[in-house]
């Protein structure tokens, strides 16, 4: 049984707005794993992308690269 925490602090009226400082350094193509630098971003959201290696141009076929690649 969980304890219910009855106090939720909602002070500011802006719920999780995107951080404008957070830019996307590059995209990684899911098809071939190549970092791709040809893409369009609007308000932190990728609208267009193109992989020069395999020609993938489906936005959902990319993952957002991170500045600090800290995998294992
Ligand atoms: Zn690719």
C-alpha cells in the first residue's frame, strides 16, 4: 500500500515548457547509425531530417544525439 503525499507544489503556471537553451547537436540515423547534421528543428522539435549515408528522410527514423554520449 502506498502512502499518499497530499501536497503537490505547483507554483509556476508553466508546465514543463521546452528548454530553449537545449539545442539538438545532431541526429543519429536508426537505419545505419550515422550521425546526421542535415535537419530542421522548430521549437526543440525535429521537423525534417536527412541521412546522407543511407538516404533516410523519415523523422521518426532518427534519434536525437546528445552532447555527452555517456553510454557505458
Ligand atoms: Zn542512415
